C-alpha cells in the first residue's frame, strides 16, 4: 500500500502488472535480506569472540540515555518535517502493537530458549 509519496503519480501510471512485480520483488528482497542477516550473524559473532572480543551489554543507564536522546531527536525532527512525523507516528503505533504481541507470544518463549540452550 503506497500513499503520500512524492512520486505516487508515476507509480499510479504503471500498469498493475508492473506494480505487482515491484511489490513482489520488494517482498522477496526484504525476506532474503532478513534471512541472510539471521543466518550470517551467529557465525560472525562466534568469529569475533574467537578473536578475543568481549561481549558486554549496555548498562541500563546507558540504554536510558540513548532512549531519551533518540526520542528527543525524533520529536525535533517530527516538529520540523511533516513527512517524517507521518512515518514516525505510524512506526510508533505499529511498534506498540508488535511489542504487545511479542510480550505475549514470542518474548517468553525466546527468553526460555536462550536460558535452556545450554542444557541441551
């Protein structure tokens, strides 16, 4: 679904079959990139650790400061750029719904499996 894009008229001029091709290709590219990312990163992480990298989580105060700074930047950008605000508002709403779902469905299982993987 496309709306409020600068070149929407050019998009609308395309034959429906071309729109369908672009839509399908975009979905394939997105899926393949995510799959490549998910498949390659564990091996890359193992190589980093084998080479001596020490993995440490950010502390809660660092995470809070980053969260605060990012949200301040988003608010400033949204105030100055209506297109950004439109997209960002949609992202925030979507993210809220997704975190609700993850909290119920995925988070508990993933957390359990992360802890249980060393017992196998």
